[in-house]
C-alpha cells in the first residue's frame, strides 16, 4: 500500500489521492480527483485545439471528449466546428471517403455528442454510406465496429442504401465482428492468431458489442474476450501493445468496461491493487494532458484526447449517467439543430426551436421503407413541435383540427402562448386556448365568424395554406404576389377554380415556395389536411425561413 500511495502522489503532484484501508484500496482515485483531472485535461485540450477541424486528431475526438466531459465552453466553440463540418461535407458533395467508411462513423459520433442529427448535414445523410455492407467492412474490423458504435450512439435506424451491393443490417455487422475474434478471445487488426490480441482493437470491439449482450453468441464472445484481456493485463493495471505500455490501450479497455456496465473494481481487472484508472493516471501530466507511452516525455495530443473521453466515461459510470456512447442525453447546441437564426426581417418574437429529443422517431413512419414525410415528422418531433399519440405511434394519415394546427404553428415559430382569448367557442380552460389566442394576436389565424373559431373543426388544405402564409410573413418571408402571379401559379392545377378567392394568394405562395407540393395535378383545397402533410408544410416553412 505504501508503494502504491507514494507512486501515485508523486505522479499526480498537486492532485491528492485518498487511500484507505486495504479493503478501500481500489478507490485510490477519488471522485474529486477524477473531476479535477477532467477539468484540467479539458482546459488544456481546449487551449491546444482552439478550433477543431474535421479529422481524427484535433477534430472529432477532441469534440467528443470535451462534449461528453461536460466541460463548460463558449457556445461558439462547437458552433464554429459544426459550421466547418457543414462546409467540409458540402465541398465534398457528401462523400467523405470512397474507401474508409470510418470517416463517416467518426463524424457521426462527434455530431451525436453535440446533439446533432447526422442524417441532415448540409443536406446530406452521413449515415447512408453505412447501409453499404461491402464498403463498410472493406477496411477491416474497424469498419463494422465503428458502424455499430455510430448507428447506436443515437439509435439511428439502419439506413437504406439503394446503391449498395449488399444492404447492411446491424446483425451482419455483429456477425462480422464475431467471425473475426481470435481463438484466444481477443481481436486485432490483421485477424491473424500469430499476432496475438490487441487491447485497443479488443476494447473497441467490446464497446460495439456491449448493447447486444442479450444474444447468446455475443455474450459468449464478450466473456471470452474479457477473460483474454484480464490475462493480458499487466501487474501495474495497464496494457501493452507491440510490447510497449501505452495509455490508449488502457483507455479503450476502460471505456469497454464502462459500456458493458462492469465496474473498474471488478477483480478480473485489478492487478496488485491497481485498476485501469490507477494505471491511466500514471500517464497524466498536470496542466498538459497525457503521455502516450510509459517512458515518453511530454504530452501527446491523441493520448490526451483519448485520456479525456476515457475519464469522462468513468465519471459518467460513477454518476449513473448515460455511457460515453449512449448519447440520447446529449444537449443540442442552443438556438436550434442547425443553428438557424432566421431571416433578417423576421418578427423578433419568432425563434428557432432547439432539438430536445434527438433521434426521435415513430414506428409507423420508420418501419418498412419509411414514410415519405419521415424526415419532416422526425425533425419537428425532435424539437417538441409535434408529438405522437404514443411514444411509437404518430398517426400520419389522421386529420388535424383548427385548434391543433394553431398550436403547431405557435410552437413551430417559438411564440409564447398566452394571449387573451376572444372567441366564444374557445373555453378559457381548453388546452388550446392560449395557443389560439396567441395565433390570433399575431395574425396567423382568423375566426370562422366574428365570435367563433370552430376549434374542433377539421382544417382544410386551403385553410392551412393561408395560416402558413401568414406565419411565413412573421418569419420575414416576402409573401406578396399580384393577381397575375397568383393566377399563373394556380393555373397549373386542374381544380384551381375550386380554391376559395380568399385562399388563392396563400395557396399560390405555398406552391411557389414548395410548401405545398406543386407536382400533383390537383390541389384539392377543400380536403382535410393530414398530420403528415402538416408536418411537411411546417418543416418546409422553417427550412425556407432559415429556422432549422
């Protein structure tokens, strides 16, 4: 015990370690020390990487560590990074690499840490390439490992990739990883038994498999790998790779245990009183991050990035929080999913809505081939603008009442409901009364008479178009169209004469801007609008108004 205490104190310098009796020796690194080390490492990393760019070192791993550690940073740090990501993706036409599909996975993981949806980055779905099994596994075991980690970090649905030679499934990636396991229980990059298990690769494989332990084959592989790594662990609690002790190997196995829900004090991974965390701290340099090797001098950026997110994984486990790669708890950047700020002429009360339920979807829009309006529904649901009947049922083909539509528009524009009600048929105690009053106050809705609103009446397509047009004006969009322009736009529809005169300017505006589908033959203005159509209209409005 004296030897351990002396060694740890000399390496941590100003950071105190609390050692108790032999029974408490496994808790050598206190929660306070852990928190102090995370803050110190995050501070150093922030100073060293003031502007992270797309890339492995000084990019996504920096963002992951800082975001998941909860270190307080200026909002602009992540906003600027995301703006750079959008530029990078846009410049490459959505193609990050034609062979290394871990480029997509790494970026998906970092964006998830920021509460960002990787299915819409500068208009590109970065998860789609992972639907191509052949190309994803081409580069070896890292492909399926990181495809699973990326897809599972926000529970993304398996992307459908029509261009794929073989459409991937999660099970295919699982089986690929299992098939590459070495006879001794671990994994390595080559797949050759003669090379022996690699703790880095084994740790990452275990991280990918962690969510699937309910499958007997996976559980068996995990147990076998843990036994292998326990045997490979050094007497000081660390690991070697290629005969060299290094911090990254420790981190990957440490994160693996946290993802698997295994305590770092599990007897299998305590050697001579040393846990993985104890060993990692021997690489720590107060004020300058982590070293790569046991005898190395000076900090190493890659080691520091991994050291930080490894410590964050441990802290999250201690606090009972989501693990490092379970990111449905990741807060979105303030101000909206895509940092939308709106048009210059918008009403000051109109505000973009942030994502509060990242990855939100419903089974009746995601099963099978997916609903045509799935993107719109998920985008609005993730922002709390609309909800389903249950957690899994949205009811896309159901109709919408006038009161429901008013509430949806008010939420979509970020307006504060609560204006006085002026309609006799809207009870003050009704759930929709504040929204109806607010929508009326801002000029979004009118009554069906001077004193009635008909809140429970089904809203028609032309009524919805008029309300959306009024909302668009609040968003700063130019909604003005002369009679000739209105006629020209509507004349393409065979039933345009059935559009009520008062609704024609609104219908024409919505068609011109793609808020209403202009590819159909008929407008059907008197038909009841469906929930999926409402989602599509509001989604397109917010997109055009730069509020997404």
